C-alpha cells in the first residue's frame, strides 16, 4: 500500500450534514478498497482562484490515506461523476517525501485565502 494525500473541493451550497455525509462516503470508499484513512482535515469554505462549475467558493477537505492504487483510481472515478465535488487531487508520496504541512484552523475573525499550491519538481512544460 502507498501513502496518498487527497484534496477534495465540495460544492459550497451543501449543508454541514451533507458535507459530513460526503466525508463519510469518501471514508467508506477508502475503507472498502482495503485502505486506511490516517487523517481528515476540514479546511472549510474558501474562495476559489477562478470559477469552477459556476461556483466562486468551495469547501476544502484533505484526506491523508494509505491505500492501493486501485482504490484511489476508483475514488477518483466517483469524484468525476459526482455533482457535489467541484475539484479533487490525489498525490502519492514516495519514500522520504514530506507531506503537506499541518494546517492551523483559522480563527472566526480571520479571513483566509483559498489557494492550494503544489510544488512541482522538474522543468517547465515549455522547456
């Protein structure tokens, strides 16, 4: 089994109960694929950098999991057909690679930007 981080951006129109239901469904899909959910971080509603499926905000969730590649591809397939999922990204970690750092929960009075940046090793696609 391999270590993955899966970031999911859900539709902001979902209620808290629907968000928790989606988290539970994702958790169950991973467990049914003989995987293990190591951690779930709820980042909350954030403004998107650009419009996605006619939405300007999204509810961000990070899953740290250990699973077989087949389980992750099955999970991604279900994300593609779900209307509740705006975007997603699953990243596999190699030995010695550091995961995303822990995110501190923002205070209610703080306004937090909604950008997710991933460092890509290697050259640019244009050379």
